[in-house]
């Protein structure tokens, strides 16, 4: 088992023991999709690309790619962003 995987496993066990949400302890993004018209991403690392047809957002383990049409960034905060428009797909890279 790689050192990185071992650290992740220990963090998860520690979070479970202390009943801390995994997104906080494991530095995971929290993604909330409301229908196909609104998307919230918490715990992101920044915007990599932004067009009306696609948005790429950096997260701890890579990136999230959102495709759709008429996409706009409604809110951009240091730890949360909101995408609105017609969302077709989400992809983790």
C-alpha cells in the first residue's frame, strides 16, 4: 500500500472515530446538484477554465469538469462556487 493511500485510510478512520464529516477531514469537495440547472461545489481549489459550454474546477484530487449550455458562475467564494445554466454532465478527472 502506498504511503498516500495509508495516510488517506488513517485520516478516514480518524474522521469516523471523531464523527467529523469526510469532506472536512479528507479535503474532499462537497458537490450539490439541484436538478440540471444549478450546481454548488464546496472546498474547491480554483477555476481552471470557464466558457458558457464548460467549466473546469480544481479539487484536491484533480478536477471536476461541468458541461452544458449557457453556464454562468453565479457565486465565486474562496471555498464555494455556484454554477447555473443547463447542465449536461459532471466528470471527475
